[in-house]
């Protein structure tokens, strides 16, 4: 791996992945909302940042953006708490935003060799693995992101048979995103998550495109 683009390089996992790749000698281009004004909920912002990188090419593009709480909307405990604005905000970032990263950044992937586009989804976005209920909007937006990744994988296989598009679950990671929610769960540090995810990414082959993996290297059901 030589050239990586980290979208969301300001986040807990995005920062850790940037540090790790740099330590391994990979040239990392980082983009974020706070440092660069890249707002995934604004289609023209994503398009402009994609255009600004025209002529560059990457063998790894990783979307590490996402949010559980947006505009103060806490994750729902029951279906009674479903709220239209909260649902729309979740979809705008975790589903449409992820789709826009594919639309505007995937064309920067190397065309004639192994090239990985990974997106941080979440195990709770798995429909097959949903045993607890709750968190309706976040789960649904991540499930939509998974479908978008899978759809893109099929299309991109025709453009570059070495391309690998995957959804990734990073573990329960000690970042601002989980600060209020991880108390009853075993957690890992962002550095450990990044190291494990990079190991998973390095082990992927083109036959794996269109799949969903956790940080331990286990397949997650859709
Ligand atoms: N932490 C966990 O345990 C866990 C578990 C499962 C899945 N995940 C997933 O992993 C990903 C990263 O999570 P994290 O824990 O690293 O979260 P984090 O530390 O809160 O970082 C979130 C990142 O998303 C960016 N972001 C938020 N809204 C954005 C927007 N509208 N436009 C552009 N960027 C935006 C933030 O940018 P700025 O800070 O620059 O505004 C930041 O870079 C998320 O997709 C999350 O759902 C995390």
C-alpha cells in the first residue's frame, strides 16, 4: 500500500488510522469537516473535495466518518421514540453521505491493480445480527450504507476487477461517538481498532468485494 485517502481524518478512528498508515510509510491524504470543511451532508461540498483531488490516485480510500447522535437526537430505545428529523439526519450522514463518498472519491482509486474502498459501518447495521432492537435510525442508516457498498462493489468489479469495496465494523471503540454508550461493553482503543482493521484490509482479495467484516477478521451477516 502506497497512497491512502482517509475521509474523516479528524475522528477517533480516522486519526488512529492516519497515524498507523504514516508509521508504515504510506502517504496519507486526510480530509475532514473540522479541518477542511468537507461536509458529507452537502453534496456540493463532497463534489468539490473530490474534484480538488483530480489527477491523484489511491490504493486505499477509507470513509471513517459517521455519527450516532446528530443535532442532539439520542438513539431511540423503542419505536415510540422514532422522530422524522432524527431519521433524516441519520440517513443524510451515514447513508447518503457514504454514498456521496463513493460517487466523488471512488473514481480516484487505482484502475489497474489492487484498490480498496472501505467504509466504517457498524455491526448494529446488520439486519441478520439484530437481536436487541432499539437504535432504529442509526441501525437503518448503516443498513442502507451496507446496501450502497454492496451495490457499488458489483459495479466497480466491472471497472477494475482488482477493486475491493467493503463495509467494516471497527469494534466498540473508545471515541467521542461511544463516550456515553460504551459503559457496559468491553471497549478497545482507537489504535487497536485501526491496527486490527488494517490487518483485515491487507488480507482482503478481490473475491471479498461486496462483503462486511468486523475488526477481528470475521464476516458479519448483512
Ligand atoms: N466508536 C465505535 O465504537 C464505533 C462502533 C461501530 C461503528 N463505528 C463507526 O465508525 C465511524 C467512526 O467513528 P468514531 O468512533 O471514530 O467517531 P468520532 O470520533 O466521533 O469521529 C466521527 C468523524 O465523523 C466526522 N463527521 C461527522 N459528521 C460529519 C459530516 N456531516 N461531514 C463530514 N464528516 C463528519 C467527524 O468530523 P469532524 O470531527 O471533523 O467534524 C469525525 O471525523 C463511524 O461511522 C461510526 O458509526 C464506531
